[in-house]
C-alpha cells in the first residue's frame, strides 16, 4: 500500500517536472533577436502589417531589455499606423515617448501620433474633434522639437489644419447669417479673424463681418472691418464687395478667389 502511494507521488512529480520543463522550453527564445526583428521588417516591407505587428511584439516579449525591443516598439507603432489602426498607433507612440524621452526616435513618435490624427481629418461639414487633436499634436511636435525634419513637415500640415478649422467656422457663420442670426454669425467670423488670421478664409470673414454689422445697422463697426480688409487685402474680391456694400453699390458678380488653402492646391 505504501509502495503504491510512493509510486503515485513519484509519477506526479515526474509529470509536473516534465510539464514545467516544456513550459520553460516554450518560454525560451527559439531564434536570435536580430532575426526576429528583421523578419518583422521584411513583413512590413511586404505590406503584411498584421505579421509585422506580431513580429515586433514578439521581439519585445522575448527580449524586453534589449535595444532591439526599443526599435521594435516604434516600428510596431508605425506598422499599426500603416494598417489603419490609429488608436493602437497613438497609444504605442505616447508610451514610447513617455518611456524613452531622450531616444533618437522620440521626435518621430510625436510625429507619428500627429499623423494618426491628421490622416483622419475629413471634410469641413463634419465634427472637427479629430482636426483639433491633429492641431494640438502637430503644435506640440513643433514646440518640443523645433529643429527636427518632422517639425518642418508639421508646420506645413499645421497651415492646412488651421485652414480646415477656419473653414468649419466659416460654414457655421454663413449658416447663421443666412438665417438672420447675425450676432451668432459675427462670433464665428470674428473667431476666424482672431484665431486663424493667417488662413485663406480671413478676407471673406472680414467681409461677412461688414455684411452682418450693416444688417444690424451698426455702421461704425462695419466701417472698421471694411478698413481692416482694405488695408490688408486691397486687391481681393472681398474688399471690392465690402467697398460696394459700404457705398450702396452693386456687388461684384462673382469671386474668382478660391475659398480655402486646400482648394488652391487642387487643380479644379
């Protein structure tokens, strides 16, 4: 009886030992870190983003304290970005920047985060939360790393983002003006003039302010904005239109100016 019990206990010990040994075997890296990383890079180059993500994550899991793991983390963020998994890419980029503030790739992590928001910007008729997030992310990149190549590109994108946000304000302002809600319209047009004064929407915003104040019978304010428009944009259609309004003349037939920076870039 005792022998049977001892045999059972020994058998269990052997089973547990073998199981533990198998787990240890599975836990050990079965290929060099450089091969793991380079295989993931090959998949990325072949647009196999899912495979690349898995490969970079495996590199980090098996070699967490290596320099390869740091590289794999930023490449994982990039692979998620290319796969259109923007939330994942943003999360990884933010974690990378927080954990490796002095790493050579940290400016790129900020840039990648901004790109994730920037690539999701839609037309001006939709909610602009993503556009505002893109503006914040691009601005932070420029502020933190003003001399980097990424910041130079970010400044160009910031102009387009600001133009986009100004376009949204103009759209809402025109809606209010068309519905004779002139005070609400004025707030929107003033927002463009004060917050987005370097965008292509500013001349029209100034003209719309002239229109709204004239409709409210506040001639002094209308004259003020017409003067600002004439001083800064004397050759623009919008100044000619404001000048005609102030003098009771007919408005010019049409504007040959395009209303946004994006329109100016597009060949139609």
